């Protein structure tokens, strides 16, 4: 499916609420065969699932699903973004530091966007001198899977957030 031109709203000039970010993402970043209304309904249902963590940083909404029991330090998630590229890079750095504060040690995200690939490559470079490791692999489906192993070094201080 061809994605429409993406709305970009600079959060430094015009922060928008999380529901609006999610609406834009459902309308413009929908790479499924389902109409926007179905995607929005699924998103609303997802947010009510036990263990779901949602945080907004800038005009990016991060949705994560935390494991239970011995997997309580593991999260799988994704980002819905309408912020500028530069802001998304910074929002992502802040999100990884947020995960560290929450006690998450392992994070995984599947995505298709080349913009997200560029961001993960940048975050990988930024973390090279820390004990946090970031890697991305290409999937047979054409998408990507990112893995983050979050270390003990304070990312908030390391990245000067």
C-alpha cells in the first residue's frame, strides 16, 4: 500500500496531544489493508491492554508492551511520529532513557520506515561509548527489527538530556 504524504508538525512550534498524533499516524502511516477507522479502533483497544505503556515525547507517541514475571524487564513497542526528523531523533533518545528509568533492559521494535532505520542507526552511534547496545536487522518481509539492550550507564547523563 502506498503511504500518503506525512504530516510533519514541529513540536517545538506546535505541540499536539497524543490522540491527534495517533489519528495522523493511522491516517498517513497505515501500511495495512485496513481502513483508518479500523486501525484507530485497534489502536484504542491496544491502549487498554494490560501491561501497555504509552508515553508522549514531543509529537511522538511511544507505545510499549511490558513482559510479566521473569520478563518484566522486557518491552516490545513502536513509535507513532508526526514530529520533525531531528525532533524524532531527540524524542527517541529521551524514550530510551525513559525505558532505562522504568527498569527495562531489553526492547524490541518492528518497523518499515526508512526514517526509523536512520534514527536507529544514529542512536546506535550515540550509544557506542556506553554499555547500551542497539542493533537493527532486516526481516524477510522487507521491514526491520531493532533490538536495544539497555545498560547501567545513565543515558540521561551520557546523552546530556
